[in-house]
């Protein structure tokens, strides 16, 4: 059995169940969690991890589970990837914090230089670093409002942008993200997303009609001249891995360009090689004015970034941007290690290969099982939408039951979707192919036995 070549200790790359899932030690730890942590911090699969690497996570009972989650697209280069570990270990012995705004350090600058170079577009850019995806999106809106002198922000159905006050306001889904947490931030407006599977007149009309409706709503209800920013995920993440119909994003970008609106691409979940391109917006040649990144940026350490046109970011006054921990030196070194790993192991191509392996198998499931209504995604970011057979009615109960069956068999899968009826798959980009095959076999058996 192969061992992890990238990420973590040399763990055997195999599914191995030695107890039920969760086992006794995990159940004991979960009881402690319930006594110490509020229930609002939910748990997808109550196994407590002790090691992880390659395509597996090992729990406190010695079970080895196949990882189709990557900590929600965070450990894309593998858990404890060697370049990340080496850099962080060295840095932690030198200094752990100074606050970049007090006494700066080179690794922060290097990360910003790298992001300026690799994000779409050859225009002059600036980058600053923060702690989380929500913080990055919130700062992107701050920059857009400051630079344009406008206030309105346009977002889309099924979008997810975070859990802060402003990013909750930007997020579409009420439960669990917004329920009873209002009032929300003003001057946030929501327009339709081109959702091919659920577009009323069919997927062939989706891009044109959704863009026309969105633009019409902006013009009539807000006024384009009042809009500071349009914020959109190139693939809607928590909303259900919705890939907008081709042509929709370019049409929205064209409208923004014509009206002086800042186009913000939220690539928190889609970035860093996840979709078979370094950034998902590259698929249709989208060059955003501002791009936000997090999750896969630093191999599990807290880091996020706002990268954008120099004239936008330079417009903000000194002291208007920042934060005590933003661009922590350990996280910066981790990010440099992630970028080294992506380049050395050609993980962009690897993500494409994962898509080539997974999507045909998922499409076969759709042909075989009526509960699978739709298959979508790109690269190593794929999903199935579950429906009541013979209809397009969302089937969240099936999603929950199938996920539960997968978990019991040692496969980590995540749910998603506005209706809670999507199973999403985000394996580490370094996962061995035999684990992909085994994981998909477990998934099929779970669907078949549902």
C-alpha cells in the first residue's frame, strides 16, 4: 500500500476501519466537546483526527478514512505538506509575530508579490493579507466603496461569503448562516444567478436570461451609478457548487466595466488550483478588479488575501486597512510552501485529472439512480444534487442519509446547497487515484442502498 508522498507523516494510503464510526475514543472526546463547546459549532462527522496526509485522515481510534473534504477545500496540497511544515517549523523558531503594521517582514511582501503575479490580469496590482475568507470579502467591499464613493453592493442568489455582519448580509441562505442574527447591513441587493439545473426555461436559456434579469434589477431597483461592487463566486460553493451557465459571468463583467462598478471575484473556495485552473474565473477569461482568496492559500494556517487593481487599493488612506494578525509570519511561510508545492507537483493539472476521474463516474450514477438529479463541477470541485425521483424537488433527506452511510464506511463527504440536497466532493489534490476509485464505489453503494 502506498504512503503519502505529499502531506503529513508517511501514512498508508488506505481506508482502514478498526471500530465502528465514530469509535469509542471519538465518542468520549465528542462528549467532552459537548460540555465545553456551544452546539452552534456543528460537526459533520464526530471522529477526532490525530493524523492526516495524502488522501486520508486517521482518527483517535485508529480508523483511516478517505478524505473527500480537505477541511472544506483548505488542505488542497495535503495535510502537513512537507514544504509547508519545513517553512513553518523554521519560522516558529525565529519569531511568531510582530504585527506587519508595526515592524514588517519579508515573507508578507513575498506572498503579496506572488499573488500579484499569479492572479488573472497583467495590470498593476496590490495585495494585503487578512485572516479569513469573510474578512477578505468584507475588506474588498470596503475598498470598492472607498474607491468609487458609492455604497450599494450587488450579490447573487445561492451565494455564500462568510459569517461576519456584512458577509452574512451578502450570503443568501438563511439557515444556518443568518437565522435570528439580524438586523443585517444595509445597501446589499440580491439578483438571480444563472443556475442551469433550476432555470425555469431550461439551461439553454439560462445565461442570457439570468444576466438580463440581474442587469434589469440593478438598473431599475438600485441604479448602476450607485453600485460600488458586484461580488460573485465563479462557482457558488456553499450554495451547491453551482457552475453558472457559460456566458453569464462575462456578461456581468461587461456590465460592470461599462458602469464603473468594481467586479469582485470571491475565490475563497475555488482558488489555488482547486478547479483545474489556478483560479476558477480563468475558465471564461474573467479578469476581476478584486479577487479574494483564503482556504487553500496556506495549507491549513489562517490566512486570506485581497488582491486588486493598484488604483483601487492605493485609494484607501493610511491605516484604513489592516488587522493585528493579518499576514502572520507563520501563515505567510505556509502560503509560500503551498505555492511551491502546487508548482513542483503540477497540482493544477492534477486537479484536472481528478475531475476526469470523478465526473464520468458521477454522471454514470445520474444515469443509474433517479435520486441523482444533477452532476456538476470542475476539476477537484464536483457535486451531485439529489432530488425526489421523477422530479426536480430538492431531497435533503436523501443527501443526509447518503452522507451518513458514506461516513459509516469511512468516506468523508460534505453536504451543501441552498436546499441542503447537494453532496460535494473536495479531495486533496494529492490523493492517490485508488482512493478516488474506492471512495466513489462507497458513494455508489450508499446511493444504491438508500
